C-alpha cells in the first residue's frame, strides 16, 4: 500500500502556546533565525482555540505548554490535535507519570524547558518534521497489526510511509521507489527472512544511500549481530519505547544526511559554488555515455578570464575573487540536468552541453557577449572583464581527447586576440 499525497509542503508556521512572554519570545527568535519559519503565539487555551480555528491549515507543528492559567492539566492538547496539527508538549519539569500521560495522547514528544539543550532538541525536532515530509520509509513485517502500529508512528512524524507484508513485495516497492531512505524490517517472515532481505537490499544500495533497521521480538545479541553483519545499520527489540524508535530512526537519517553533505561539499568549489574538478570528472563520463546512447552531439567549452593576473594586480585578490564569482553567477544560467558547469581551477571553467550543435554554439557566443557587457561590481569599484573560449562540438569521443582539443581551441582564442570563441565541429562518421 502506498501513502496518499498531501499538501503539507505549503505549511510554514509554528503555533506557540505559552504564557511566559520571555520563553515565547525566545522561541520566536530561534525559530525564525534557525528554521526560517513563521510563528503565531497564544498565551492561553482560549487564544489557542481561536488561532487554531482561523489558521489550522498553516501550522506545521504546535508547541504547547502543558500548564496554562486556563488549562493547568494539558487541556490545550485535545483541541489542537482535533485539527490534525502535530503537537509537541513542553513543561518546566520532567516526571515519568506526566510523560506517560502526555505521550498517551498521541503527541509527537514531551520536552522540558530546563536547559539550552532542551531548546536545541526542540528546534531539531521541528526541522526533522520538515525534512520528513519528503523522506520515504518502508516497513516490512508479515504482521498486519505490527505494520499498522509502525506506520501510524511514522505518519505521526510526517514520514511518507510504505508497507510490505513480505520481502518480495518490499523489493518490488524499492524498485518502484528507489528514493526510499530507510527500511524497517522484521526478522521472522515467510519466504524471505529479514537477514536475506537485508542482504539483497545491500547488494543494490550502499549504507550512504539507504539505512536498514532490523526489528525482532527475539532480542539476543546474536540476532542483532547477524542483522548488522548482513548490512543493517541498527537493530531494535520489540516491543520498543516510541521515543527510542524515533531516536534510532532520526540518528540513522542524520548520519546519511551528514555523509551526503560532506560528499556535496567535496564536489563544490568553495569560492564560486560551482562544481569542482572532482565533480566534473565524476559527472562528465555519465553525460557522454548518455549522449552516445541517444546519438546526440556533445559540446565541450573551455574558457578563462582574459588578463586575470592584471585584474589581481589592479584590484587585489579580493577583486579577482569577485570576478570569479561574477563569472560563476552567469554560468549558473547554464546549469540543467543535461549540462555540466565546473570551475577547473584558477580562472578556468568548463561547460559540457548535450544539445543541438547550432543552439550550443549560439549559447556559447551569447555567454561571451554577456560577460563583456556586464561589469563586475566590487566594493566601490566597477570593472569590466572578458573571456576567451574554446568550443568543440561533435559526437562524443573520449573525454580526455575532447578536453585536449577544447583546451587547444582556447589557446588559439588567446593567440588570436582574446574575447572570442574559437570553434571546431566534427561530424558523425
């Protein structure tokens, strides 16, 4: 079964119900600064009911003080949940009795107001709720009651949840939805157990692409170890505490997100934000392979800034950096799924287009004119720069060969006066 699509992406407001002006002001500042979300504030149950009635479809989450002057025992929770708004409850002190009572009402979490770390956790939870709206999770268990229980937990935290009653169905759903980020699988299932399912998933997806949490009512160390050896990233014993369940899920997702961010940064040029040489040589072969399959021509353009040393000598290295960022801003207009733009190093950039040959040539000439006509604004100065370009267009051959040819064309453009495009076209044989 697949989840119904919702319009939750349009929700961008946090409801704060708190009678302490100091704390509500702090929440508003941190939510705006750290998350970029809007807030609406109520200081009482009566005000909260009015805001919820008027703005229920705007709230991504509600932050509810458990003890209000006109609602001392959490009476604010029910009317908020009645509108389908996820709620996080906070209070001044922690107790097991209050925690169990609050969590039994189907709220997201129960957070104290005792320290700065509690506030950081609260903000992190709101951010997670935003991310979860586009995060797909697959639950695999032959027990329909267990699947229903876990699916309801996931939906409570905004996940896009899918379910499968066995391993074969799970693999079908993964094939249909390759962007699933987490699989939660039981061990005991007919046909294909959790170990085999984990092994088969790992044959296709790395730990950086997809997390797997094994679950079982048999909580022996051997069971956990086997799941981890087969490729799972975590293990939970049934029955589990809901808070532990969510903490494990969020930690697994955060690890993947950190790795993804590190990978992204490793492929970016720190100054311009464009792809760097590593990104270029990782991506270019895939573009050329696609062009070969489709019988499409490829254009490779090497370009650099004319007299860049003079720019640095005249305006300093900060001025040179401004010129590089200026070029990068213009080059961003080329960025598209079938296009590659990268800073090769120094003042040199490279563009690969899979396109009609005539259109690509015109776009490259337009780029040259655009740069020449748009001055670089830097501090109190404004100065002009030009670029020289070597443009090769034709059927895809070896990447290194095409780069050498394009670089030779760039050198010819420099020799022939700069601020020009030197072009070479080859036809399919």
